[in-house]
C-alpha cells in the first residue's frame, strides 16, 4: 500500500550496565531486531548508550573508549542487510579529544557522526571534564579514518525512509538557541535527540513541555530518547524518559521507572509537516544571524542512508487518528476550557461589531436547531457583556411547510428561558403566494419549494432589522459552508455570521457545554434551560423545508448530504494538511473503524469534493464572521479559491 508520507520511527531505551560495553552492545542489537520486526525505518537510542552515560572519569581511559568504538563497529555490522537507520550514542575520539556523539548507521555502514555542542558543566553535570564541544567542527567537516573515513559534523542532514532528519544531543535542546532550530530551517523534518536526562521533582513536566514546544516551533517530528535503568544511581536516577512528538502533539511516551529495556513506536506524518511549512511563509524566511534560510541550508551536508523496507501502515498503525478533530479533546477540564475559549471568541467578535455599529438591537431567526441555538446563546452573552437589555434581541420563529412540533416547542421555550423578545411569523402564506406568482406547483417538492422558504425567512429578518435598527445575526456553520448546504441569499446571508468557522460537530459540543456550564443564565420560563438544550442537541439535524410526517421531522440532512462527522473529518484533513482523497479515505478508516464501510466513506468523500468545489460561489461572498479555529473558509482570509475550479482531480 501507499505510505501517504508516513515514516515509522522508534525510541529504544535499553537496560544498561555502566562501562559494560558488550552487555550494552547486545541489548542494543536485540532492540534493533525488534524494531526491524515492527518495520521501523528510524530507530534512536540514548546518549552514550554504548558505554553508559555515567562512566565519569572512566571516559579518560583508553580501554573504555577503544572498547566502546569496537562495540560500535559491531553494532554497525549488525545492521547489515537490515532496512533500518539506527542512531546510537557513544564516545568518539578525534585529534586527542573525546566527543559525546551520535553515530548514524545503515546497512552495515556508519553514515555520519554528530558531536554534542553544548556540554553542561553545572550542578550535577561535569561533561566538559571529559568531552570537547562539537563546536570544534562548525568551521568545516572532518573525517574519522578510524571509523571508516566518515564525516564528523553537527551540520549533517540524513535522508531515511522518505524523511530528512538531523541530530541534537540532550543539553543542546535546553539552550536559548538549540541546534534543532537551525536544523529545521536547513530542511530537517525530523529531529533526533539522544539524551541522558536524570529525574528530579517536576523535571519530567518541564522536559515534556520543552520537547513539545520545540517540535511545534520547528514544525518537526521530534524523537527524544533518554537513558534507562542501569545507569549509576550513585547520586542520580535515570527513568528512561522517552518521547515522540509531532508538531507539538504527543505521539508516544515511554513508561518511566521500569527495570527492562523498552521501545516506543510512532508513525509520523512527514507529508503533513511539509505542507504546514509550505503554508507558513515565515518558516524559511531568515535565521537569527540575518542569514536567509536558503543560504543557511548550504552550510549543511546531506547524507543518504538508504531505502527503508516498505512499511505496511494498513496492518499496524502506530498513530491515533481522532474521528472528531474539531471537537475539544483531553480531560474534562481541558474540554470545558476549550469550549469556553471558542464561545468567548464568538462573543467578542459580536460585541465588537455591535459597538462599532452603535447598535443596541439584534435580530435572529430561531428554528429550534443546533445552529440557531448557538448563535442565540452567543448573542445573549454579548448583550450581557455590553450591558444591553436582552429585550433588544428579537428572536423570530418562522414556521414553514416542514416545521415539526418538537423544534417549534424548543425554540419557543429557549427564547422564554433566556428572556429575549420573541415573535412568530409564519412563512407559509407568503410562500404559497410566491408559488402562485411564479407559477410553481406546490405539490412539486424541489429546490424551488425549499429555497423559497429560506429566502422568505431571510427577507423577514432583514426587514425586521431595518424596523428595529438591529443587526441580523447569522446562524449558518462551517460544515454547511463547506458543503454549500445553504440557500444562496437565503440562510447564506446575514449581517454578522457568528458560526461561520464553527463546524457542525463542534456546534453540538458547544451547545452541550453551554447547558452543563450555565454560561448563559436563564431568566424565566417553565422548562429548565439545561433540559431544553439537551433536547435540542438530541434532535435530528434538519432544515425542515419539506412537509413533516405526523408532526415529526421527515427531512434528515445527514440522509441527504451524509454524516457531518465524516464531512468534518474530510474538511479538516483536506484544508489543514492538503491531504489527498486517497489519504483521507485511508485515515477515515483508521478513525471510524467499522462504523462506516469503505464503500460508504468513499461515496461521501466523493460527494464532499463534488459539493465543496461546486459550491465555492457561495463562499466567495460570505458575510463577516469571526475565525475561531485553524479552519476557516472566509474568502478574505484563509480560503481563496476560484468559483469555477474543477473537482475531477480529487475524485476517487
């Protein structure tokens, strides 16, 4: 199968014995074999893993250094015939100096040696007592004849498994200007960090934050591998803290404080990282010393390691794919905080617009559905923030030819509970007259039948806004805009669209959160607002433009355009990362499992692209609205696409 731009990486932290290079060599080889079984392309070991990090003054002996170099060659020989790039830590002597190095191996050959630049010599660390800084090699590459004439330099970029990676070692990351920052600008998509980081109270949290932030700043996959059980506990304890991050997201974490060798594996999306860099115009702009990135990259030497064995990502996938990428994830506290953040962005946008226009009234169509509910809650909160009376909010219910008793009741009860001004205007008489005017048969339930109702409703809202000197608050959401599931110049139009960058799956979550959190206080009403919101969330999604059946909703949106959770998933991966239809189909299978067959997912993915391209003309003239997340389809901001672009390239 296609690799879709993924590379399988691993961090292996073996149990070690200090200065027992043969024991350490054997444990290293065992983990290499294990990684090969799991089809890993890039395998990383801890700092000075061949000798052990805590050898102290034994590093000053020829015996330890020579035996370490011999073990290093034996590990290298063990990689012969294996389609895997291996990075191990060892002391390397050159010109009467000893360097703390990462040694890169592939196919029985040493491909390069990267020395540590920053040597900690403070508190419990005394590295400068034994090692020289790799800064010695910044002026130019040198070659170690003893290790096969291989290049020694901090400025090496290695190509393996379709990715480009570079090295920094432990303390290098903890400095104001980490080498990885320069490596990434030079083209490294992955950063490998061989570390020997001891454990003290709260250090683990700081270390995780450090790796997380650096992977985000550099738009890289970051493989951090630290020393494990067996290092000397004379004064310090090493817990085997190993982490794999991708652009600030934790992909894998090793369990600490165990007595066994361990390995963590993750599938990193190099294609995604490349797209993000391509989009971020400032990424390759200039380095801190004033050098343009393209010029700086010329200071690096690229080394090709060799082809990796094809990894079957379909068989095993070491990566969690979130089925609902727009919905806040994490702990309940995190989820509540993120919902609050989105809601506050919407509220702030509306507050600013009302103040700018010096308006004290708003008009909003209330259907009893999710979108209008969220828009109303945002509007009420904005009025409370501005010190305006909620009576200045005119909520208008406009029963039509398909309105159900359930949504009508919820709309009325919600407006009553929030204490706003309410008004009911049936669109049926006007629409029936309109049918007579244009000669439309009312028994013909087609686009004209449906859109006439939507446009009549918008006309009512606009005219009421003129009467009251108010602002028409739009209710349409991001998912509807992506699919064009709105009536042009109907619900498509408003004076400020507070939900314009909120996808349907998030709208549902925000309404649930609003009910649970009490973010908008109820004023009056017989029904508890929490019960009203819970029932709105549970109501099937429908525009209610075709006749109801026995008072119940007959027209179900997701039967017509497909499940919104699928479309939101498609939109996220297409917009954020430029993923191909084939890759999106693959990822949706991993995300949703057996919930949707491949045939169903493929059908709705094709439907998504057909509608996304065909409905761009609606997005090209959107009203203003606040951006709340990483995906927005505003033609003035994040998405500028010709309305007549063809979709066939994106068909399956």
